[in-house]
């Protein structure tokens, strides 16, 4: 069972030579695969094993350093030479110069810290890239209600996405047909190839748009009047090991994504030191979402944000979540903005694409409004990459 899940993971990372090679070998290795059995039954995902080893390598490095810094790995372990996240250089897997698998196997089986992490942690990500589609969606809402937004994020992790108005953004038209596949034309000189919002910020979030329709980027950042998060296991960024775990759960070959996460962590820690925090409450999101909405200031319009978290509730839990919002809507209007894969969220009854084409796989960006106590129909604003890397906009 666990070996099969690792084999599926190898297929999912087919374009990442390092993780593909390790996953293919681990799917054939009983000892390494059995490490997944140390994890909680709800989190026996291959990503946990890979993150545990990554965390071990990062533990003695300057993991929060500025982008472009070449990091010194734990004990100068030879495995670190294969990790772009630590060495700041491309992986060597595809050039025939060696094999990372023996080193990964040794660390996974011989280093007690890896087993300890597997038994005590769960995979925890805080994908800032999703803000690239959240911001235009919030722009639609604010245009309609003409009030500050009271933002409640469920599954908020460390609360990095609650700080979306602190980041800079660049949306670029995707150009297809190159030998390497889709690429971005970033010139933007004619005003049609790219659009920016708050450029020059320490954290820059970039996304491409597909199929000709530009995202409806607001002319200025949406006004967030209040914000709070809910998570079953919030990440305390003042805890060095907890903050590092967010980095470890990133894939080391996706250097741009990893550097963005590091920058967002640095920015959030600096803001917290200055007394600027976005509180994240510990607890069940279905139980707490209603009270969180009620607690927002009366002059704000509540927007509940869910990005790849309702999927894990299952169909019945998804229906309970909507029912909780139905209940609070009796006392105030609100909006739900969500990013979920429709096939994994049948309890949400998400609409098809406007062109009714069946395109399996993409995450759907949708909006549901409650007005005067009644729930409206869900509107599909875009299809997107799960991390916000690209989006095909419909609105």
C-alpha cells in the first residue's frame, strides 16, 4: 500500500529529476517505504518522508537566508549536494554524474531525526502563490460590496496568505509553442503582456494567464479591514523548527517557489516582531468558521477563504461546512472564495466551466455569495494550477 503511494508520487513529480529518482527507488524498497507507517494514519503521504529528510538537511543551515545564498547543509552531508534548495545549483541527476538514492536511503534509515519527524509532524504547507488568484477574486467582491473585507482563512497554516496585501504581484500572458513548453512573455512594454500590483515588494508573487483573458486585477490593493485564520495545527513562526518545517515541505527543485516561501516567512517574522500579526486560531474549521465570521467588525464584509483544504473534509464534511455558513448568513451577508479540485469536492457542488468543456485536473477558483440569508449559486471565476502558477480566467 505505502509502496504504491510512493510510486504514484513518482509519477506526480515526473518533471523533477531528483524527487522522481528517489521516489522510483523508494517505491521498490521495503525498508524506506515502511517509514510511512510511522506517520499518523491521516498523513501517510510520501511528501512527509521527503520533507522529513529535507528538514534534516536544512536543520543546521541558514535556511531563512536571502535568495541566492548557497546554504551549508547538516554536517556537510553528501546528500545535500543534490538539493538545489541547499546548494543553489541545478540538480545533477539528469547528467549521469551520480545517483542520489544511496545517500537518501542512508539518511532516511540511519538518522533518528527522520523517524522522529515522521512520527510527530504532518505535512504542512502555506502556498503563497495562490494569492495570485485570490487577489483578483477579492477585487471582484470588494467592487460589489464597496466595503473593507473581513478575511477569514480556513486551513491558514502559518497565516502567510492572510498577509496577501503585503506582497507584490506580476501577472504575465503565457506564450505557448516554445520547445520547452509554455513560457512567459515578461516584457510588458505594450501594457498588454503583463500587469503589476505593488511591484518591488520583498515578496513578489507571479502568475501567468492563459487563453487570452487577462485577470481583472484591481487598480489598487483590496482593503482588508480585519483578518484571522483557523487551522487544526497552526504554525508558530517564532518557533524556528516550525518555521523551518514550512520550508522543508517545499520541493527543493522548485527553487523559485521555495525562495518565495522563505521570503514570506522572513516578512511575516519581521512583521510579528513589529507587533503586526494575523491571528490563527487552533481548532476545527467547521466548528469555528461561524463564530469567526460573527466576530468580524460590522463595517467589514466577511470573506471566507479556502485553498485546497475543503478537499480533506470529504463530501459530508464539505456539506457541513456550507451548512455552517448558511447558519451565520442569517445574521450577516458573506462570501466564500475557494480554490479546490472539483472531483475532490463533490459536497460543494461546484459548477462546470462556462464553456462546459471537461478539463480534468485543474483547481477551480469559485465564489459563493450569501445575501439576505440565502446562498447563491457558485460562480467559477477561473481554472488554475494548484499553486497559482497559471490561471485561465473566465470572469
